[in-house]
C-alpha cells in the first residue's frame, strides 16, 4: 500500500513540475522566473526538485523491487504455484536439475530427458521417481526409460515425490 501511495505521489509531483514549466512558457522561462523569486521561493523549488529526483531514482525502484518479492516465489512463468508445488520446485532443484532440463526450474541438465518437450503427466513422473529407470529393462518392467540415462529409484519419497511430480506436470513446457 505504501508503495502505491509513493508511486502516485511521485507522478503527481512530476505532473505539477511539468505544469509549472508549461505555465511559465518553457524551461528557459521557468528557470528565469525562479531566479527573480525570493530566496525562500528558490529554496522551495530546489527542495521540490531534489525530492523529485530522489523519488524517481531511489524510492520508486526500491518500492517496486521490494513489493514484488512476496509474489516472485509463488509464480513461475505466470503460473501460480500451490505451497506443495513450490516445495516441489525446491526439491526438483536439489535432486533433479543436474540431469533434467526444465525451464521453470532453470535446469539445463543433459543426461535425462528434457521435461519441457516431454510434458509428462503426474503419474509418469511419480512412477519414474518411485521405480527409477534402467536401459533395456525386462519386458513389462516399470523401470522403462524415456531418456538416454539411468535414473536411480526413490531420489525423493512419499509426499516429497508427489510434490515434485505435481510441480513438473504443472510447469513442464509452459514457460
């Protein structure tokens, strides 16, 4: 709320400064008229412009950067994440990003399949996390691989495996 008030106040002050310059007939006339004013009038104008410059150069950027921090971790590429999916993003970064490519997690692994192009559903991700994958598995084995590498089973387990699977299924190919 404070950032919004500061933002609006800054633009109102900037508009007033531009109005002052326009009423005086341009920048040269505005500067000349400020030279003929009293000392206290020049001081008010100087303080006004210092406030304007500080507001534009420091306060407004700070307010925007600070104000968006809370929302930054809850969205990926415009997709709102649930708390479980946020935790899944963290776990993916810790356990999966070294091998897999997934733009929503800034992961560019080269061993496992590119999850952005694969766009796997939750069930496939969860199955792969639980059983892993090996090259040339026995017929009907749940360890069939989609990529070129071998993945160990149960890198994450239980609720954490579900969180990773939900995150991957939601964001893969959407950024």
